[in-house]
C-alpha cells in the first residue's frame, strides 16, 4: 500500500525519515528546531526519534 501523502504525521513515530519533506516538517515543528539542526542530530545519533530528542535537549 502506498503512503497517504495527506497524512502529515510520520508513519513510524519512532524513526525520523529525512527523505520525506512532510516528516521533516513534522519533526522540526515537534522539536522546535531548524531542518539543519534536525539533520545534524540524526547524523550524530541515528534516526531513532527518542535518541534525537535527547540529543537536541542535551
């Protein structure tokens, strides 16, 4: 089944998919950070949303 692009939240809320614009928009809004800061955090700790959140808080 194809992704429903009208559903603006991520499919798997435990992972951050930087290749999907709607997911980047969701996570930058959720964490209150820029796209660049989100990308750097994912690069530093991986795509696990909890790990990214902890990294951004630290």
